[in-house]
């Protein structure tokens, strides 16, 4: 109990390690392990973790929507790019109605001064863009279709993490649990999907910029 702790201990120890891997293990007695077949590793995430992002060139909000308020969570992950490095900025995933998650998406877009919202349309089709536009008609929305297998889409993003170029700005326990426990072949969780959509869009934009550079020819 907090009342039983010495003065200052909560602020200097508990708060410092709250939500971190070490804190979850030592303070909450959680056993945090990786699935041996998972594409992401906790050590890779921890090594590349930062407390602050640099000035970013491009910011994208990735969305894996939910069709009903009682269904799965809507994955909402904001990420940005600086050079060849990628930064996960926020996890605003929420379980709620389309109106509720659309509001959370638009709020994340404005909070992080994003350039684009990328949303999967497999679950909801054109409704996904329509419900976001009902909240704010001015936000740019790109709908993407999951035509390839989840593992095929996730592998390039996981490779960026393994290379030390995917930086989590702070701690995202729920997202990191999904990344490090998901096995290719299983149904992918919503936060993971949203992160994959966001980072993939940032990677694709980088490829276009390189191809258009006068130094490429």
C-alpha cells in the first residue's frame, strides 16, 4: 500500500518504473516472456526505447476499426518517421462505438499534428472513412485493404524493430504484449494491426521519396 511506503518512495521509485518491463516484473510480479515464434522481441523494443521523439518528417495515425461497441477494441496507434527511423508515439486504442473510436482517432490526429489517418477497410468498408469524417470532415483519410496475409504485412515492420530503428516513445504495455506474444497464423490483435498499418505507410512514403530523389538516378 502507498500509505505504508516511506515518504518520497512512491514518486522516486514506483512512478519511475510504472508500466516499464522492469516495473511490471518487480513491482507487479508479472512474468513477461516472449512467444518463441513471435516476430517482435521485448529486448529489441527495450534497447530502442526513447523518452522523446525528434522533430518528425511525417506522422500517421494507424487504425484497425471495430464495427460494434461490444466487439473487439479499435486499434489506434500513432507513429512518425525521421530519416530511416520510426517512432511509435501513442496508443489510443479503445473499445467503444464507431463514434467513440472515430473521435479518439481524430483527437490523436490533432494532438500529434499528424499528416494522415490510415484505416483498414476490411471491417466496415466505406463506413470507416464516413464515421471519421463525421467527427471532422477536414482530416485526410486513406483506406487500406488487407489483401496479403497478416504475417506478410507484419514482417517488414518487425524487421525494423530488430534492426533497432523502431523506437517506442515511452512504454506501451498492452501494445508490446500483443507484439511479443502474437504468432503468425493466429488472429492478429488490433493494436498490432494498427501499428503495422502506420509504420507500413511511413515506410512506403520513404520509398517514394528515395525513388524521386535526384541522387537515386
